[in-house]
């Protein structure tokens, strides 16, 4: 068990132990995507308790990609100061914190759109155009820059749980016939473009992580 308490390096990031709190949604943000006081208190307590690395519950990179009420946002510069209060609370107690960037895709509240046309039980979703995909990629890059301004120690790309990037990776959800569908290479294209955009914005000295499904939509 002693190895759990030993520090380690995640690229250039020094973490005090092997305990990691994975991203968990709290539904504690207001209608504009600002984290509330109870959210900051939660992350402060995690750091006080000795967790080495914390991944913040997912943040939407575009207003149209907000997946549920209570989800925090990082789609605008005005989100940064409040998120900085959250990261400061973690750093004050020796913890490190990574942001998880996401777009809801079919699961978005305001506009259900994803890789392909999709018919749900009570709703339909349209396919995103290539031009819109370029906007999504840019939004992830903008959000990565805001993450660093807000004091986060790294970035995690959300590629799981049936959200947009997960939908593009899935053969079941992605029926496109262009460069973003079909082969595995094509289905990975959006993810790789997002990664490359983030790297081009923040450089090589900040860890970039990825969460993925072991099976579709798990």
C-alpha cells in the first residue's frame, strides 16, 4: 500500500501521491455555467483530504454543447475568474487539478447534433457540418487556453460516456461518409484535431489526458 502514498510525475507535473479523483458531475453550477460555493467547498475538501490529482467534472466548451442543467461552463472568458477560485482552493492544500473539456453532441440541451442524423425515442438529432466541426475544434482550443488562465494544471479531453467525441468514435453512432466517418482513422479524426488544436495552443509542457470508453457509451 505504501506505493499509493509516493509522489510521481505526470509529464512535467509533480503529484504528491497516487490517489486520483476522477471527474464526477456535481450539478452545482448556475444557469450561466458558474460554479457555486458548494462546488468550491467540495474540491477544497478533496484537496484537504490528501487527494493528489483531481479531475474537475466536465465543462462545456460551447454553449450549444451543454449536456445538462447544473453543468459548469468554460465557453466564455467570464467563466475564468470563478474557476480560478476553485483551482486556488485545491492548490492551497497541495493538490493538483485538471479540467475535463466536453461537448454534449446528441446529449446537448439546446441543440441536439452529432456525427450523423439520429432518431431518439422523443427527439431527433441532426448531423454537424464540416464547418461546424471546425468550430468545435476551435472551441476546445479556446477552452484549453481558458483552463490555464483559470489555474488548472492540465487538460483532459472527454471522449467517453456517449458525448460528442465518443459519438464520433462509435461505429453505431457515426454513419458519416466523409473524412470523419467510416474507417477507424476517420472516426478518430475529430479527436485528433481537438488534441492537435489544444497542443498548438498550450504547448508541450502541460499534460493532456483523454478519457475513453472500453465499450460504446459505457
